[in-house]
């Protein structure tokens, strides 16, 4: 798994949906620093967070 590519994908989706890192973090229950770390490839999203909270739907604006 390429962490940098995944991070770039998260950033792209976030920006397409006009979300700040803070806004996305609030929706996912993590800090804006965590979002930044995901986007730069320092950390990967926790699979539990990604699966249980409809991660893609939240980041893609299809969930509240």
C-alpha cells in the first residue's frame, strides 16, 4: 500500500468537496493534525475508522 498515494487521494477528495482538514476531522472524529498526517503519508487511516464510519461517504460528501 502506497501511503503517499492514499494520502493524495484523501486530500483530493477533501478539496473537491470544499472541506477543510478541520471540517473533515470533525466529521470523522479525529483532529485536523491527523488528517494532515494522512494526507502527507505519515499515518494511514485506521481500518476501523475507515470501515465503520462510511469513511468514503463522509469524505466524498455523501454522509453527514
